[in-house]
C-alpha cells in the first residue's frame, strides 16, 4: 500500500496482526477491488521485496487513506507525498482526534 507503513510481522507481530485484520475488515465482502499506481502509465514495485506499490480502492474508499485514518499507520512520506497527500494529512488529523 503506497504511503502506508504498518508494522512488519517479525518486528511487531501484534501490530502486524491488528493492521492485517483492519485491512481485511475494510475489504469485507466487496466484489470489486481496484488498484491504482502513482503514475498510471507505469507499474511500480518495491525494489527490495518486489511488491506492487499501489493505492487500493474498495467500496469507493481509498483503503490506504482509511488505514491511516484508523490509526494503523502514519502518512509515509519517505519517497514522496503522492497525489493524495491532502487526503492523507486529513486522515492523520482524524486519527489523532480519535
């Protein structure tokens, strides 16, 4: 998930399991899931682990932003802010309020 940095399994098993469950709950029984690359003309992958780097949409929601809004990650800006920076900043403020 682009702009999201949840705990790794080996580093924080409990945090990883909470974040994993939250993502599964967000997806729920949605029949259609849409992925979106930062640059629509080019697939991007994590250089170390070769994972696709995408925004994930389900039920009309950007799940990356939702993970931040629900407090499972902060807005991860190490490699840039991306096209949804304003949404992510809003999501962080909502997470802090909750």
